[in-house]
C-alpha cells in the first residue's frame, strides 16, 4: 500500500498503479472511522416505570403472556405486546434473542388439518365501504377426539374490522342452521341494509332457501371462483388462526367442551388478541380508533353500543 501511495502522489494514474500493485480500489479509498467493528450491542431494557431490567424479567413477562392458552404469538407480536400493552422499552431483536435462547419461538410450518375446497368469486378484491359493509362466511372442520369425528364451525366476519359477529358449531350445519345464525346476528346488531356477503359455493350457501332469505333481508350475496381461496382471504386467515391457536393445541372430549372453548377464544380474539391485519391491535380496539367509530354515524353507532357491552363483560371475567 505504501508503494502504491508513493507512486500515486507522483501523479501516476491511480487505477493503473493499483492494478500493478494488485490492490483493489476499495482497499485504497477505505478510511477507518474509529468506531468499533461489528454489530452494536442491544439497547438497555426498561419496564413501564423506566427502571432498567434484565433478561429474566422480560422472560417472566413473556411466559406470563403465554399462560393464556389462546396466545399463539411469534416474536414480533410478543414485542408489540411488551411495548404497547406493557409499555416496556425493549428492542425487537432482544425479544427474539430471549425467546430463541429459551426455546419459546413459535414453530413454523405446522401441519394443517384444513381440507381443500371448491370455490368461486365475483369480484377480485372486496371493495369495502367502511365497517360492517362487507362480510365473509365459511365453515371450518374441527376434530373432536373423544367422539372420533369432525364438528363444523360456521363463522361470519366483517372484512373491514376483522370482528367476528357470529359463530355456530355443530356436527352438521345445514341451511336451516345458517338462517338461525343470521337471525341471531340481525337480532343482536343493527346491521346496515344492502351489505355484501361473500362465500364459497357450499351447499349451505347456494341453497334457494338461503338466497331467498338473504334477499328478503336486503343482503347482496356473492360467491368466489373455483380454486381461489385467496378471494375470501379474511375468513381463511381467521381459520388459520383457529388452526394454529386451537386445533393444534387442544383435544376435545366432546362438542360441548369445544363450544365452550370457542366462546372464550372468540372474546379473546375480538377484544384482546393482537392482529397483524388491524395495526397490531385487537379488532375491537382498532375499530374504535377508526374515524367512522369516532364520529359514530348511525351506520355503526348501535353496533358500538353492543360491542362495548360485550367488552365490559369480557373485562370483568378475566
């Protein structure tokens, strides 16, 4: 390097000198900054009172979170919980390190029990006009080990808020039970007219009885195209959560226990569970922060009243 520098100082061409000396341009032009090399150490960690804490303190908080049988968070949602809910100051990289070192990272690639479906669609992407204007409905099979058979879970979810408005579980769900679920939803919530309901082409949804019932309720019904489950991605995403948080973690002796478990989980899902599709907040909290909810138009005001009552009851029982 000294020889090259000497010749370059004598106004010889830089590239030619470097070539003769076998040096790269990056080596010649490199200027040390004086800073330490390598990755910077993680920032210090603090609790909600701004007191410095150690790994053990954070690990205990994470394990306390995971005591909830419905929590299926990976490291990023755990980081969101610690910073948003617990008000801790901590690096997401540190959360990952602690979870990895203690073997509590969520396993990826878990096997799914979901069966393939035949589907069809009208619109490519749902075009919502605000909360409670566009819904998706579908059925998921859930295995009851004690009875050695599948139960069916019928769910209706609002696309905009990701709030589940209703659910029905039984060994067989026919068109009559679909109507019963909608009767309960219409009785409980003051839903807007002409909202859109998207589903696959299952026999429970294409039956004339169902279509006539929805027409009388002024509901616009549409179906997704074959082999395109991504066209009802919101309910499919919800089913993935159920698969991961319930099906792969619980064994049910009978359908009564399954129904009781799902009732508890649905409260947790609507009011507490961190959801990446709702700005890493629960569907309920994210909905209340929307402009439509803040202004409380007649479209959603009655629904807000019902949800607040349900949230109050949920908080009293946890």
